[in-house]
C-alpha cells in the first residue's frame, strides 16, 4: 500500500524520508478588505479593490502537516529528521498535496521534530503560503502568424490574472490586445517578451496577430 505523502520541492516524504502523512490542513484564502470612513458619505467607503482594477486580493494562508514513521532504529529516524530539516527548513518551496495532484502551493517551510522515541517518530511541517493553488502544467498557446490578421481568444480558467511569456521565432509579428478599456499594439522581432499590458483575467481575452513568425504564449493558471 502506498504511503500518503507530500512532495516538497524535490523531497518526497514517502520515498526519501520513509514518512507517512497522517494529517494535513490548509487554511482558507481570505479576501483582504479596506474600508475608510469618509465624512458626509453614507457608511464606510469600500476601497478593497481600488488599486487592483476591481479584482479582490487575498492574504497568505497557513499549511500544516504531521508525518510519522516507525521504520528503522531511533538513530536512523533521527538522521532522517536532520536530513529533512537541512533540506527544507527556511526555504520557500512548492508543495504538492496528496489529494490535489494537478496543483501545487508555495510557501516558506518550517520543520519541527515532535518526538522520536525508541519505536516511533513524528515531525510537523508548517508553511505560510500564497493564497493560490497553481497549475502544475503551464498553459501553452501556439500560433502561426501570416500576412492576414487573425484573432484568438486567450483563455484563463483560473482566478489569478496572469501575464503570459511571449516567444517569437522565425520572423516578425504584430500584436494587438485590449484590456477592455484601451487597445494597444506591439511590433516584435524574434525573442522572448513579458509585456505587462497583456494580462489575462478570468475568462477569454482576444489577441489579434499577424506577421511571418511563430508565436508561443506560456502562462500558469491558478485557483483559490
């Protein structure tokens, strides 16, 4: 029977540590709120999303897990605990949870030995994490530009707005993108680009392109 486990960075708790995950929890992501009392205004003014183009933003969430092991001698378990502490403690790492193999969370890891007696050992792992569960697989959209303008809908199924990494190969291209308020244009030669004004909210956004090259857009979707 396969042990329940975590993968933290490159560390597999079941394979490398011989640990069994016995309990874990991930706190709820909480939207941050900002209310300001304004004289003459009926009730407090909600400024929660004033600087985020209407999108809510979230605070960090807390992760906690308990791992146990009876394998080996007490000294062998103590060595495995020391290896885990030296590999993980204090580092900001990705964590793949046992019940969600399609996503990972990211946070700064803390490792604490709970006990190691002659028959059994237990450690606690905690982390302060981003609010998001990130897709393990990035979304990749490949386009071939021609002299005729074409439009594609770039889809973001996540809640987190993302800025794609744009790679142009084999020629020059022209791009047009609208954020719903302003349409902007760019002329790009072969290379890799991050264009902050091309950001994808949840849903579909049209990108118009033409030219002679190939265009690849890569981005990582994330949900709460």
